[in-house]
C-alpha cells in the first residue's frame, strides 16, 4: 500500500484517498453553446495514457480536500501533488 | 512407539518432556521443540501423504516452508487443512493426518480470535539469521526504531541447523546474546513465529504472527491466535536466507529423498537421523557438510555423488577420513522403492551423457542443486532480479527505494560474509535516516571458510529410465514433470508465465519455492535460450499461505461493518420490531403483532396511516446543513429545481442529477435563513450527496462562500402521518398554530417543547397530511414517547420501512436507486415539473437536450396492476408485449422494462407495482405481460400515481 502525500496532511496511506479521474477538465462555462458532440466529450471522454497523467484525488477519509497529482500510470508512482489552484507542475 | 531415529543428545528439543500426538490414527510421541515432521521422522516415518494427481507416496523433502510434499490436515484441537508438517510445531494432543494435495475446511465455526496491529519503524529486518541479526543489532545500537521478525520459533536461522562457531564458541551462543541485547533495547520490537508474507510500496510489509498455534489446546482464550502486523518502515532489510534447490531426475519424489540442508537441520536442530544409509547427490560444496555431519552422527554415507567433474578437492580429505566414498563426475539417474527410497541409481556423467548406472542401497537420498536466494519479498516490492550464471540463481538487482536484501537472500554464501552484509545494509539504512552507527558496533568473527569449488549448474539429469521425463518431478505438489514442461514448450509456449499456467508449476501451496527456478532453467534448456532470457514468474504475496480468518481479523460477524442505529432504537427493539439493513443503518422494517407475518403487519400499518395516524422513525434521512452567502447559488446549481426563490420558512422538493442528466438523489430542502438551508437526502445517498456538493464547491466553484456539513446524526426525524396527525402535533406542540392556513403544506415552523427546540415540517412521503418532527437526538426518546402518548387515543401506529415504501409507491414517489438505476432522467420519472426552465444552467441540464435523452422510446416510470388482482409481481420481473393475436413474439422476446417496486396495497385492495417501461406513458391503459413461473401474468399499465392522484389528502 503506497503513501500518498496529501498537500494538506502529508503522507497518508492510499486507502484514505479516493480517485477522481482526469484533472484539468473544467465544467464548460456555457454548456448550452456546445454541440452535442462537444458536450459528450466533456461528459464521457477522458484520456487514458500510459505514463504521466494529471489526476484528481480526494483525501476522502482524511481532510476531505481535493487536490491534483501527476502520477505515472505504468509505475503508480506519484511524481507531484499540487493544490487545485496551482498549475500543473513541470515534471522532469 | 520408541523414537528409533532420535539421537541420544543434541538438537534444540527438550528430551525431558514427552508430547503425545496421533498421525493417521497412530499414537506417537515427540518433544517440545519438535515440528510434526521431525517427530514423524524420529519415529522412522517418511511417507506422509500421497500426491494430488498420481497418488504417489510422498514424504518430507524439506525442513521448513520450502517443503513441497508433507501436507497435513490438523483435526485436533481445531480442524485446519493444508499445513506443512515441517512448519507445524508439535504440541500435546495434536491429531493430524496426511493429505493428498487437498484439504477439508472446518465445518464448525472458528472460535479463535484474530487481530491486527499497526507498527511504524525506522528499520524493519525480516529474518533473524546471521545477516538479519547483524542488521538488527547495527540498527538498534545506532538508536533506530527497529522491528525484527522471523518465521521460526526461535532466532538463529541457518545457525540453528549447523555447527558454526563464532568468536570460538558455538554460534547459537552469539544468537542468544544478540536476542538478549535486542530485548534490552527499548526501541526494538522482536517477533518470532512471525512470517513477513507480503512486501508492498513505501516500506509497507504485512506479517503474520502465530501467537498460540504452537500451544494447541493449552492456548489461553484471551490471546488472539494469529495477528496480522501491518508494518511501515523507512527501510526494509530482507534477510530471508535461501532455499536449497533440488536436481530433477527420474523418480525423484520418493519418501526418503530430501534436500541435503534439510537433513542437516533435522540432525542439528531436532536431534533426528533422517535415515541409516544415505547417498548424497550434489552439484556444490554445501552438501558435504550434510554428508560429514550425518556420518559423524552414525549414518552410513554410501557415497557422495558429485556432478562436478573434479568434485570438491578441498573436502576430499575429510571424506576419506570419514570413510565416505566420493564419486566426482557422477549423477543420480533414478531411484527404486515405493513407500521409501531403497536404492539410488548412480551413473557417470560426461559431456552431458550419462553412462551405465549402478544401484546403491540407501534409505535416504540427499540432494543439493545449489541455493536460491529467497527473493520473494524483494521481488514483490518490484525489485528486479538478475540471473547469476555461476550460482544458477536469480539474485536481487538494484535496491528498491527503501528496501534491500542482505546475506544469503542477496546471494552471499558464507557466514562471515552474511554477518558483514547484514551490517552493511543496515548502515546504508541508517545513513538514509540519517543516524550514525554506534561507536561500538562489533560483530563476531567467523572462521575462514576454505576456498570453495565453483558450483555446477545442473537443472536435471537426462532421463535414462525410459519414462521420458514423466517421473522426473519439477513441482512435486502439482505432480508436474519435465515431460509437462516439454509439452508446454512443444505447444509453442515461450513465456515462463505461460509455461507456469500450462503446467500449473508453482501454483500450489508452496508457490514454487523449490520448483520455480528449476522451471526457468529447464524451460530455457528446452528452448535453447539463456536462463536470463527466460526469467522467473512474478512473485506475489503471500509468501506462505495465510488464512482468511487472520486477514479478516476482528472484522467479522457484527464487527464486519459498522452498524448505525437511531436514537430510539431501544424503543423499536422493545416493541418487537423486525429490522432490516439500509446501508449501514439498522431500521425497523415492520412491527408485527402476535400472529402477524410481514404481509399482515404491513397491511395493518398502511391502513392505520391512511385512516388515522402513524409514526415513522425517519432519523436516517441524510441532512446537510448548507450555509453561507452563496448557499442559494450552490443549490441552484446542484438541484434541477430553482432553490434560490424558496422563501424562508418554506420547503421544496428537489432532484439532483449527474452531468449526464441521470438522477442521483432527491429530497426536500428547507430554507432556514437567507444564507442557510437544510438539504435532506435519501438514507443511502447522504454521504454521496455531501461528497458531491463538496466536490463541486472545491473543484469548480471555489469562489462560492458556502459550507456543507452533515447533521444527519445530530437531528432525529419523526414523520407523524395520517389524517389525525394534526391532532397529535397540535396536542404535543401547543405553541404552534397547526391550522392549514397558518402552517401550510411544504412549510416548516420552529417551536419548543419544555424548552427544547423542535422543528416541524409539513412534508409528506405518503400523500397524507403529515408533519416531520425534528429534534436534537439527545431528546429523541422523550419526544417520540410524547408523540406516541398523544396519539394513543387515535390509535397511533408505529410503522417501518416496508409500510413507508408501500405508501410512497401508491403515490408514485420513486426511491432513487430502487426505481432508478443511473440511466433514468427526471423526465423518465414524470418529474419534468421539478426541472427548472428558468435557470440558465445546473448540473446535467445540457444533457437533457441530447437526442438519446429526449427519445420518446425511453423507459418511463409507470404503474402496473396485475389484472388478476392477486399476483404480487417479484421486483426485477421482466415485462413483455404480446402480438395483437395474443402470441408471444419469437425469441429473443423484446424486454420492454422491469418491475422496480411491488407491494400489496391495503388502500387499493390489490397488489400493484411500479415499473420502468419503454415508452411507458404512451402505453397507459394497455395490457402487457410479466413472465412468471412459466406463465404470463397480464398487467394493466397505469399512471404511476395510484392513490389520491388529485392530492386531496395532503391537507387533511
């Protein structure tokens, strides 16, 4: 069981966290202006890369705060965690 | 029965105490310190079980968890299947028998306790052999927080199995001193009988401590039988030693054929001679120790058969002195004997060719093909292995973050080297903490071992028996042979993972401890590729089997999941309520009176509510206190309805959808103040809805000044329901004007009862005049009792969830999650009225305009009335349509939908149902059919509201 570093609480066991899917997929500002296809992309389509992936995580059994993380989907390693109001960090 | 194979002295057993046990019904004895295997061998019993597929006799081939043969079932004191005789510590009263590869689970409940402990350390050392003890001492002396775990009954590892000397005295004396020193270190946790069985990310290791298994029937009841240790370490030192590897030859599975090192363990640790006449077959130096030690103990060693052309020249003189013939450049090609080996067939080996064999009489055939480092825990933590051509073994490659192998587990083969390696790895761990090694950090000195002769890598001896490899066993537990690997390779399999699955090698109880590397070697040979190209199969936890009971620990029975009860649970119990689980909540389902079954009780409760008054404990409803200047903005966005227009003092029903437009929850919302709402959710949806609101506030709308807090546990909710509810509420709360004009439907009012604040809300989940009573949970029982007392003259009837369901279904009110399944829109439920057209946007709005969501053929919620007036349709039943001529369409018969709720109705005097039916609303008045028990039940499609569709009752 790996440790995930909550930006607010520090390293905690992964069972305290829940996964929130791809990060940086904002709710469209004006959904009514979108075509069905554009809206469907927001609702249903997410990236599924092998390698680095910016994702949302929630420290659901801890401080209950959401944050973002860059994780390698092949190794599971968390390479960076960052607050929602921070930009995606540049990982080496 | 006398222990004819027990040595007169030596070993770590207590000969002064005799333990009685039975095996296969035979009464035998042993001593404290014995394992079941050593006690059986002491009685001369080698044949323990038969093999799983072929039924061949099998004996004890190893001395600990690597043994692939000696499977037993314990019958007394508690039945337990699939244990190794080599790892069962003997106790008085043990009753066991051998197993043909499969055991039998106990058919009585396990009364033992199991528990778990979390522990955090700087350095975790796994294995208390020379390397592990050296590592633990080094770390402890530096002041690190240390845990040392070892799977055996006492520390020492390989030192218990030999005659090594340290600082000129027996090594076991150093072990005792080391254990004492560790015991005196306050920051050291030292656990024996504790197997680290899983190694995971970031220094997380699971270990199983067997606390009372070795005590048998004398185990104190207050102690847990086994304990799972959840260890988290900054650094992990894997000092797990090595497993001896056999060499495969024809008929290599007979009882009496044993790993050479195991024989040494039985002699030195348990005081047992595994035989009288031994042949030792080896490819390396280590088996010479076994041959010489056994010879000294009185075993007649017929020959050391050394596959190496030159044998071990430096051991020659010792063998000559002991009168042991050495046959270099020779191999064992086969054996004779059925219940016990009687002969080894010995032949010269030159240039890969086996010469003519001669039979050598023996009752013990020791085999050593080299040593495989026990890399399981290293590999589980995603350490990469590298193949060492000289050792013929896979060794740990680079260090994993925070985890390193030491000693024999890292391929070190001599005692001095293991001690030094343990210290080296521990110092590296200290440096990362960082901690300084202690000034006095001395380890004992081991005598120089002579220059060893290089081992020879030999996986198998060519089969000259004519059996073509079908009796050359690679995995004894699976009865899998060289012929099976050849068949796999012949079938085109190249990956070692595929060979494993095709042959089942390594999938048994022992998980291939002796067979895994052999399989890699033989597969590589057959494919003509280097072993490093073949690699090994993936090592996965657990290292040794762990019972589900231990993993479950205390999380079973009532402690499996938290049980939530309301503040008036005791009253329900006293009234004889029948309960049901709703999520984690335990709720009264109905309150049967003497002689009533559920149907009768529910019909009575329903009739009472609709004709007079009933009371429900609705405290489990989710309650979220939404506060802040932007509270109304948030609710406008998460509900499909307009909430910002709600007046203080009023209540509105609302629906919540996901971004896909599908209903996720519903409930009422009370506006408590301009900047404060109380949002009610379904019982099951409470946590989900709070999380949902939090997610949107945090991730999308951080600018909103609003906070959401669960107050489910703080407030109890008692709906008082029925035409006489106004009388009851008026009587209990005289401070409230309960007249319809003063306190209309969908309004709430605050009042007090004896100074205790109470909130009343006119919310109805039944269509009847109803008041929900909210009060601090502390006063729940008092208020509940007042309501019951005041309602007595109206025959107030407590009712449970079943009646609640019937009453709401009669009114067509859906239960989200029962009448919906995540593919249902508010429009499908006939709730277009709850979807605001004024709001520019809310979660899910855009999805309503998708063509798939406006399709008139979508499934819609409707009522169903079985036309026979008697059948209660099972929930989940499918709904079909007949051709106009009354014939069922040919298969596959189109399914139009399914029954989502179905009950008997006291009000209607007949059963009814709710259903999701394709284009359901356009079918109202039609007759459809429900296949049920071989017949087709005709049902009339109706509107979803079957009772009081005009809403005449809600104001009383």
